[in-house]
C-alpha cells in the first residue's frame, strides 16, 4: 500500500492547528464538491480524498494514530493488540528477537509494512494471522440541501464511488449533522464486515428565513398606512401563507410569534418550533405635493 500524505492532500503543514485543518478542508470541499463539478470524475476522486484526509486529521485521536501508523492508522488497535500478545509470549511481531519496547514508528517502512501486509491480508507471509477478518474502511462524504428541503422528510439519490445510494433525509435535520449508513463503506478484509458511510448534511441558508435551532425568523415589510391605521398582511411561512391582523399604531420593529410555524423537530412527528416575525414599517417615497400637504396637516393636528 502506497503511503498517503493526508497533510499534503489538505495543503497544510504537519504542525497545523485543528482550526487550520478545518478551514483547509472546508475550502477544498467547496471547490471540489460534486454539485459544483457534475460529471467530473477527477474532481469527485479529489473530493473523496479530501474527505478521507479530513476524517483522519480533524479528530485529535485519529490524527495521533495517523502520525504514528500512516496509512495503517485504522488498524492501529489490532496492531497494538497483536504486538502486546507477542511481547507477552516473548516474541517480536516483526520477526527476529524481542521488540525491546520499540514503537511502530521505529521500524520505518520495512518490517513495519511487512507486518501489516501479513496481518491484514496483503502479503500472505503470516502463519494464521492473514485469515483474520477486519472491518473495511469507513467512507466520509458531504452534500448540501436547501433549508426548504430540510423542512420535509424526503429522499435523495447520491453517487458514492460510482455507486448510487438512495437515502431518506428526515425533516428537521441540522446543518452539519452526520448520518451513518451501516455497511456502505469499503469491503471488509478476509470476509470481514464492510465499513460504514458517514454523510455530513450541509443545510444552506435561505434568503427569507433565518433558522436558529428549531425556530425561524422573518422580517415582514408593512406600509406606513397599515402600521398607523391597522389592517391585514399576508405572511409567508414554510407551511404556506397566513393572513395576520396588524393592530393600529404598530411600531417599526414590533415582533410577533406564530406558535408551531417554525422548523420541525428532528424525528418528532407533529412537533415544531416557532416563527418570529419582525415588522419593518416602510415609509412612503416620492410623495406628491398634495400628500405632503396632508402630512403637514396631520403634523399640525398633533
């Protein structure tokens, strides 16, 4: 197995902070996202590499394993177990005499890689260990949906490694929430179980509604005359339009709450947050001379 430099893939230094890694991943994920590069196999491959690198480096514990074991980091637990058993039996998992307390990194790419190849089915040099079953590699992917799509339970069809996958997105899913699809990762080793697929859902911002947890926020324009005299206004919600009564003398910035007109609660049928509406009173422009005269009369009456 050729060494995969995840730091190089993300374009960061090995001493990069977790925040630097996060920023680099987001920048590259946006650039190579399949939605922005339809039918571009090279971009799709690059996107998968970026997700794979982010999986290893974004988590401090996984990053530590990668720094020590390189491309074998996902099998580090099995390696440590095998090495521990070998030490207990007075042997060396890499062959020869006792290990002498050396770490995996002390072996470089020679015997260390040979050991992994024999243990995980690559070289066939091990007596018995090559038949051990191990779980396949997990995959990571992400895709974007609109806020309005996230409002309802719906199905999505994705293409992962040239394989079409149809999934159900529950209503109320949060931005950057991860869905686990069991057994949709890489095939297992020596008949072991397949890895899993972890999908990160990115919920895009909406030009009209702002979401905060399960509540929605909306700014609604009303004209001066309705604000002063009262009236009615049609307000858009994600569940259709509703007619609201505007009391006479409504001030600019007045807030009202529509109960249960917000965002659905994740996997809780029939439960919703609230919709908060802020009225923005629009002043009339380009008044005629007659209109200005009437306003002056009102001013004098006041």
